[in-house]
C-alpha cells in the first residue's frame, strides 16, 4: 500500500500531503511502518526522500510502567527497540529535520529511552 501511494505521488503531486496524514492514534505512515515489525528499511528510505515528518507523537505503541500508554515518536520507538532494527534507527537518525529533544508523554527523550532500555545506566538513580 505504501509503495503504491509513493508511486502515485510521483504522478499526482496533490497526494503528497498524505505522507504525513495521521490515523486516529496520530500514527503517520512512517510510524506505522516502523512499528509493524516487518523489514521496512527500503520503504523508510522512500518515505524519507518525501520530506515526511518524523517528529509526530503517536499514541499507545507500548505500555508504560503503570500499565497505560504513552505518546512517542518514531525515534523514541527505535531507541527503545533499536536492537531489533538498527538499520531503521540509522535511517531515521540521518533525517535532517529530526528533533532529538522531543519528549514522550512521560518526559523522556529518545536518548533517555536508549539508555534506560539497553542497560548502560539507570538514568533515574544515576547508578549502573
């Protein structure tokens, strides 16, 4: 579906705004693709050349510690689960308009999540 949409955009420029159109959970096509778990690096590259917004906060992609949901960006998701898809993370990091300082609804940046979830440092207690 994403490939068909991208191909149509080349022929009909009026479709280009759809690349950043979120669903009811504020998930853009990029967010849905990255979080789907499929090997998506080829499609991510195609989306990135279309100047998409990689900074959208989407709802409920993983449960927080309290059992609820939070709002996160693609970069937050990949920072938490980056060991699963380092290629996707590197592609997003190459985006010129990425905002590294955006916080999740819990006040965490992508760097906080990377540190917290990959065992380098306990950022809440400052201990290893």
